[in-house]
C-alpha cells in the first residue's frame, strides 16, 4: 500500500528570481557571443537559456485545503499540502487533489428491511480526503468509489434493521435515528478507509415504505396505535374502579357483596372504556328481582 509522505518543496519566489536571473544572464551573454563570433560560447549560453525555460514548469501553487501529489517517471515522490508558491522537480507530474469537506446524497434505494418489507431509503454522506496517496493510487476513481461504497453500506444497513420496532427495546430505522446513523458511519469507515477517505458525518435523509405496501403498512401502524391507546384506557379504567371500590369500603358509604361489586365493576368499565357517552337506565327493581 502506498502511504502519503510530505515533500519539502523550495520557495517558489526564490526559484522564480533565480530562473529569471539565469535567463537574463544567458540572454545577454548569448548576444555578446554572437557579436564576437564565438559559436562555442553561444552554444553554452543557449543551453543555459534552455535550462531556465525547462525549470519554469517546476513552479506551482497550492491553494488552501488543496494538495499536490508529485509523481516522477511513474514513482510517487511526495505530497505538498502547505498552501503557497513552490518549486519542485520540473519533470514531476503535479496532480492536484482537494482536501475540502464534500457531501452528497445517495440515490433512493429500494431494499428489503430485516422483516423483508420493501422500503425506500437514502442517506447524506459528508467526507473528505485525508490520505492523498491512497486516494490516488489505491483505487481507480476515489470519488466514484466513495459513492458506490456508500450505497452498498446503506443497503446492508437497511437489511439489518426493521422499519418499525414491534418489540420493546428493538432498534428500528424509523425510531432510532442516532443508532442507525452511528452504524452507517462505522460501516463507511470500514469500507472507505482503504481509499484515504474519512467520513465525518452520515445520516438518513429519506425513509419510507415502498408504494406498493405503503397503504397496508399505514393501516398496520394505525391498528398498532389504536391497540396501544385502548390498552392505556383499560389500564386507567381498572385503576379508577379499584380506587372507587377502596374509597367506598373505607368510608363505609355502602356495603357491597361480591355480586354487587361485580355489577358495579362491569358498569364502571363500560362507562370508562366506552367510545360513546353512557346512557342512564331507570332501574325499577333490585339486583335480585
């Protein structure tokens, strides 16, 4: 694996002054040699003038949050990350690469969740290059690699969790956003580390059931909500009936046998749990007649 190593480049302004001085000197001496009719000296000064022009491609600029990767005859010789005007081997290829934070949104993927329900899911991935040598030499196209691996990690994550949690404490895509985002971030770190890329943030941006089952799943969610609400109502009603019987017994308002208690409990539960208002009933007899 090719690892990044810093390159100590020369100051570009100093190099530029030296190149211009050499070119000016060679030009003046060349004119003198031509006037003196000395072809031998003219050839020397022509060579020095050509050398000055050959050195010009060695000058390069590094902007903030960018880097230059230098390759000399197929061999990686180093990376310059410090912003400024620099000079290095004029024969080296100086490939620019951005170190800035970038982000993109994956395509809406249609996958099956852990319960085999078809869902649509997409995510936003925030990333940056931290190892320039790995990004350029370990993968063919690191930007395309990031995109493809992000979608692959998202697809695997969606298949590991259910859309909704039907059990207490279960992690679900729709309810445990922090846990799901953390799992996606860890998966991306494992996949993109070999490309010299660091993922700083990842989160789900779109999550929904597929259109063909969306209506059925909506009915299921509504039924679950109704059941949960009914359970809460019954729990509260039982507690209220218990308190009523306890107060009646403690204050001695009325003494009820077991059969009358059962009738009272039944009536109170009907009143408290019913969806409609209770209708008064005129009783012309007693419980036993």
